[in-house]
C-alpha cells in the first residue's frame, strides 16, 4: 500500500496571520494527505530542514507579508543545496500576478491567491506528485 502524500505547510518570517495556512492544512488532510504544519515564524532554513527530515513530497508556504520575492528563492536555493530536486515548492497568499510568474519561472510550482478553492490546490499537489514522485 502506498503511503499518503506528505506535505509540509509553513509560515515563514514575521507574518503572524496563520488562519489561511491552518485552513489549507485541514483541507489537504481531508483530501488524504499527511500534513506537517510547522507553525509561525519559521526561517527558510528551518522549513527546508524540517521538510528533509520529514521526507515530504511538497512544501507549501503561506505568505502575506510581502516577502515572497525573498522567501521563495531562498527556500528554492536551500532545496537545491540539499538535493531536493523532486520536491514541490508551492504556496499562496498575497502575491501579485507578475511576481507569481517570476517565481514560477525560477522553479516554484503554482502559487495560489486568496479565495482559491482548496480542492483545486489539493488536486494540483496530487497531480504534481503523481507526475514527479513516482506515486
């Protein structure tokens, strides 16, 4: 029997608003995924180290602080340093469309704005993992 998809959900930086991250974590759990929620005020290093230790298939970052152009590239670089080339980095929050395109161009997966149906996020993660992680 295959194990469930494992995803780490994180809040990076000083952003203290975690309601959205908790809603996403619950929705992904309801969709059959194993969710590791790291809580508030994580550093990119903490997120990547936790993801590596937990052997996750995906990392989801919730960001509302405006630091997305710093956080996502930093996490991507750390993932590459650790050889996590087959782990999805996705996320969402307040990220302008132009910045979403730029972040996707450097290797991030889809980024989701507020109001995206949680079922759409779950289906995207399931599809990505099935394609990239031999599920």
